[in-house]
């Protein structure tokens, strides 16, 4: 379901995936009998990391992924060299 540029995928009830690229965020749809919603996590080579502690809606998950992406961009701007270090007061 996810586009190549989005780095996420949606696995609906009854669907399977042969392989998911490491680093991909995945929404797994829950059964309605268990409350519905989606589990959101990130796939790695040998494990799955939950992003949210409880099931969420797709809308909430997309918002969360946007927040994560914006934080990643801010982390890349950090310059921790001694020459550029200062404290803001």
C-alpha cells in the first residue's frame, strides 16, 4: 500500500508479505473483534519494534510518522563539534 518514497506499508487483515525492507514502517490491521485499529512498528533485519504502545488509527499513525520524519531532519542538523558549542540562556 505504501509508496516507494513513503517508507511505510499497510498490511490489511488476511494479507501477507514475503519480505519487508529493513527500516520500513508497517501498519498491521487488527481484527474488529479485538478493537480494530492498527499496530504500527518498524521492521529491522531480525526484529520488529513497536512505535506506539497501543493500537492506533491510520490517521494517528500517519501524523506520528510525520513527527518522526521531522525529528530525523532536525537531528541531522545538529553540530556537536567543540568549536560550535554554546549554551543558550
